[in-house]
C-alpha cells in the first residue's frame, strides 16, 4: 500500500516512517506541509493508496488539505486518516465533513495505528475490486443491500467513515450523541422498477431532504444500503425522531419526484427510536448501526401494517 504522510513536525514524520515499516507498510512518502503534499499528489502518476494528514499544521491545516484532496477525481474514495491529539468535537466534525475516513490519535500506539492502516487497506482493496468489475462508475443498482458513498450533501459521508466518526467520539469522551436510521418504504419495488440513474436520483432526493432537515443541527449521516440512511447527532436541543420524520417527509412530499416515464415516484420514510451508543470492544459501531436499522424497520412496520422479525 502506497502511503503519503503529511505533518509539519519532522520528528513525527520520522516516527511514522518507523512505525509503518514495523507494521509491514514500507512504501511511505512524507511531506512537511499541505502545499508540499499537493505538489507530490499532482506530479505522481500513480495515486497514493492511503493518506495520513496531521490536523494542526502551520499554513494549510489538515482539514483544508483533506477537502482539497477529496475534490480530486483520483482521490474521491482514497482512505484519509487524520493524525491529531485534538479531542474537541468541532475538529472531529470538520475533519469528517471534509472527507476524512478515520482518525489516529497522538501520541501514536503501534497497535492502534496498525488497526487504522489495516482498515484503510481493506477499504482500498474493496473499492479496487469493485471498480475493476465496474470501471466506469459505482452502479447504485448493482446490489440493493450494498452501502456506498453518496456525494454532494453536507454531512453525508461513507458508512465506514461514520462508524469511525462514532468511535472517535466515544474514544475522545465526547458523549451526548444518538444514532437513528431513516428507512425508505417499498425500496425493493423502487429498486426493481428504476434504472441505475433513477435509483441514484431517488436516493439523492432522500439524502437532500435529510440534509435539509438537519441543516441547523450537529449531524453526520451515511447511506447504509437497503434504502436506509444512518444519522449520528447530538441529543441536546435537537428535535425528536418523530418531528424529524415529519419534517423529512414534508420535504419529500413537496419534491413531487417522478420516474422517467412521468409516473409518481412516492418516497415515504420512517425513522426509528434513537440508540444511545456505548461503544467498546464487544459492541462496535456496526452493532449500534444494526440496532438503529432494526428500529427503523420496526417503525416502518408499524406505519405500514407489515410485520417484521428484526429485533432492536
């Protein structure tokens, strides 16, 4: 895995090179500023597979660098790990909204850094395998159950990044968050009836409605597959799940979405009761997400009169 590490402290870069080598990652290039990193990225014919950015750097900081790199077509899905000792939630939120995939906390622990790099390699390998099968674009119709990244909406990040975001909040002691899931009704029918472009359009309309409803709230979200979105937001001073559900549904109703042939494309949603996450070694973020998704399924079953066997 080809890695680019960026930090304005040479001692940190030397330590990173040493630790990554011990972990079996020997192809590491270093840069001492965001500007130098952009120059390296721009002139290297083969893109880097993983990027390590320090958040607090003189001149261009890591969050600004992350945003600029994420806008490059070759780096839209590249794992970006932020390096920081900062635990302020504002920094965490800004980094993930800029496109960060994960965090590695300073001072570095080789076991944690190794875990972060192995996850990054898994993400890189999975994306490479998918794009080799479908080199032109990610096909939203390929699998209904597949999670994938939807771009262009504030606070909407990848499923993996949302799990890492929740873990970072937990590790930093930033309590006070809740997890909810938004489920689109009749998603099987919509998926069967639509083309890939139509299905992407439908998901985009729902993402836009969720993003608009959460505009004034401190929230992050991701598409989880199966017509479901996950939301992580603060508990203090936020609207209830029922009120949020009503707000999103009203926004969707106002859109008047249609299939390509002009038939109405009715987009109805349900939001389950929130989960208060308590992450540890035996309860990873994925388990919390699955419980939130189950609650959204149960809420939908109550509203539509269809039974569900999922348990929350």
